[in-house]
C-alpha cells in the first residue's frame, strides 16, 4: 500500500451568519517527492462543512487504496474518528441519539465511506502554528475564499 500524507483545512468567513458568507477548502497531498495542492471556494456555508469537505476532497484524489496520514487542525473531524463517534453515528442510522439529527450527515457518510477504502490515520495539528503544510493549506483556503468574491 502506498503511504500518503494529506494536509487539509477548511474555513468560513461569516460562518453561517448570513447568506453572504464565503467558505473555502484547501489541502496538500504528498506522496514521496510528489505534491499536489487543491483549493475551492463556496458561498453560504459553514466552517464545519468546509473542514469535512477538505478531508473528503483530499481522499477523493487518491486513485487506489492507500495508507493515509490525514492532518487537520479540526478537532471536529479528527475527534469524530479517533474517538469513534462516527462509528456510533453510523450504527444509529446517522443520528446522534434516538432522534437527534446529525448535522452534515451527508458529508460524514461520504468521509466515513472513503476512510473505509483507505487505511486512514486522522492526526490533529495545531492551527496557525508552526506547521509548514498546515499553514500552506490555510493559505489555500484563504485564496479560495478571496476568489469567490
């Protein structure tokens, strides 16, 4: 199995507060000396959706099952997998409790299915700190949001 690193980030200016907000995703896929970046901007979204979509986009770039170290500054994404919340949501029919709605269930389902194709380790990195690739992913997010307007 190929070993790949993916650094992802998502962000939102206005974070769901108005119809005029903009969000973006960005990331870097690293395989040996090969690197590929991605970015995309969106209107009327939320930060959590962008974090999920960034991880989904990174994994969708893979052409075959891989061993993936997925780095994110999103506790929302990393903890859901590392603390097995996502397994519980899947067992409950993508609900949080008996009838409690799971926000972004469609994105969680997609990310969950992609994580099953690959052997993914979700690794939390501190945002806006001294991690070169996380900072690069953040720059891509901001570029994508700037390009929406």
